[in-house]
C-alpha cells in the first residue's frame, strides 16, 4: 500500500492515539479509549485504508502519472 498521509496528519493521529490509549489505561476514560490503537497504527504506518477507499491523499509526495 502506498503512503497516503502527510506529516501533520500522521503526527496528529499518533498524538491522539497515544492520548486515548493512555487515558484508557489509567482508567480516566472507559475501555472504549483503546480505539486509539487504530489512529496510532495508521499514523505509524502512514497508510489509512479509509483514505484509500475515498481517494484522499494528504501526503505531499508526487502522484503517479
């Protein structure tokens, strides 16, 4: 899969993911906070399956012709 997330997008996903998992692990929010694993993993990988389905690309790299 091609990278379809830009730097800011990836950073925001990682920060939000870590925050949700940390809040859930400390019991501040419920178990649903572990959903933060999804943005964390997509931010680390740089690939968002939903972006691929919708044709969105926030990566500033050149697009294939």
